[in-house]
């Protein structure tokens, strides 16, 4: 069974990014949504049987947070597209953001 979590960190402040809306697009085109908690994390997609293998896109709606926190945002949103394997286990997609840069990787 595949599970999915995310964590957003504001590298300018060195703190978690709370309140960032997330949209996950599934391989069939349907979407799920959520919002990062006070520790910048989200993992409650409401999927009881886990995620099927396939290509997913996780959109981080970061502009409202970056404008409120830093006064500017070069990115209205950040999309990270990744592929889940059959029975790949837990997938963690962290995002490091600042008003003018971002980075991501497969976490644990």
C-alpha cells in the first residue's frame, strides 16, 4: 500500500510554512485537497486503501503564504509531478520555499 505525506519549510525564516493549500491530482484526473498544519505538514488525504501506482501532481498554492509572510512571490504555485510504484510504501514530498526559489526531493 502506498501512502503520501508532505512538509513545507520556509527557508528564509527557517520555519515550517503553515496554511499552504495543496491540491493532489491523481492519475485518473480527480483531485484531493488539504492544507499544511502549524508544523508545515499534511498527510490526511482521506484515502483509506492507499494510493495506486501512477503519475501524480502535487500543487502547492504558495503565493498567498509568501506574499503575506515576505511581501512578494515569484511563484503563484509550485507543481511537483512524481510517480508512485506498485506497493512502493510511504512517499514523502518535502518542499523548501522562499519568495524566489524552491527545492524538493523524495523524503522519508
